[in-house]
């Protein structure tokens, strides 16, 4: 009787150990399966963000072109006329992307919830900005309704900003050239730089560099502009104007 009991105990322990080992094996295979699924989805997400959905009749992801106006070259860094560049630099930093020197401008790409965003800092110099804008709209087949131009504005005080869906160039040479090539029907985010200069000194003012005190006023508006670009892409022009324009008054 005792011998039979020992056999039962022995087989019971064997069965328990076997069950435990089988459970461990299944758990390992389960972890491998989950890891492979996550890796596949991650790679597919990266591929979709970079190339669109595919070739079998599926549509590509929505594309947006965000343009910051300014002049290329270290001598123009930190100048009022390069405020558009500064906003795009802040956006790129927040998105964790960097600019590459490509045709007509420095270009960075990122993805916002399934939407492809192209960031463009034209290297055409301000007065020929339209060449870069038109080229990248056509190259990527981007609807003009999904174009947003960030630009400095003398008519707004420093730190103020205003988003508009269309309008005149307001005497700005960069906007003027864009208007010549694609018309007025595109969104623009005007960043105020003030106009505290003597008569005839406008060029020196716009090409002058921001002081540290100026940046204390401007930086919060740059940060808000980054949020506005995200909202423009994700929520659209009208919602973004209604939500943010009241915050840009000085």
C-alpha cells in the first residue's frame, strides 16, 4: 500500500513538473509571438509614415506642407526676418526630426497621427520663396488647402500672432512672390516682430537680430505656434483659428 502511495506521489510530482515545464514553453512561445507582432506593426507604421499606404489601389496618407520664411546663412540666424525659420526649428526639435539640404530648401519630414508633414525652410532667399513653395507642393502633390506659411509681420507687435486662411501679402516680399506663383488662397501664420524703427530704417529692422529681452517675449509665441501647426494638421484651419487667434492679441 505504501509502495503504491509512493508511486502515486512520484507520478504526481512528475506530472506537476511536466505541466510546469510545458507551461513555461508555451509562455516563451507566447512572448516570442507577441514580440514579433509588435515588431511587425512598428515596422509597418514606420513604412506607412514614410511611403503611404501601398500600391494596390490604396490612397496615400494625407500630406501637409509647412513653410517657414527666412533667409539662409549664418549671418541671418536670429534675425526678425527669420522668425518663420525659428518656428520650424522649434517644431522640428519637438518632433525629433532634422532638416536635410534638398532642392530649393532645407526639408524635414514627420508623421502626426497618420498625416505626413513636410517642413520647408526655403534657401531661395526671401524674395524668391514662391519657387520653393510651388516646387514642393507639386513634387509631393499636396493640396494647397494643406499649405501653411509661417512669416514675420511688421504690423503686429512683438509676441503677437494671427492665423488667416487667405489674404494679401501685406507688403511682405516673401508672401508677395508666393502670391505671384500660386495665388492668395493658402493659410499663413503671421508672427509679430513690431515696428519700432525710424523712417527709412525698415530693412535694418527686419534684418536686425533679436535681443535676449526680445526673445523672452517671443519664445512663448514660438511655442504656441508649434502647437498651432499641430492643430492645423490634426484639427484644421477653422478650429485652429478659433482656438488660438484670441491668444495672439497683444
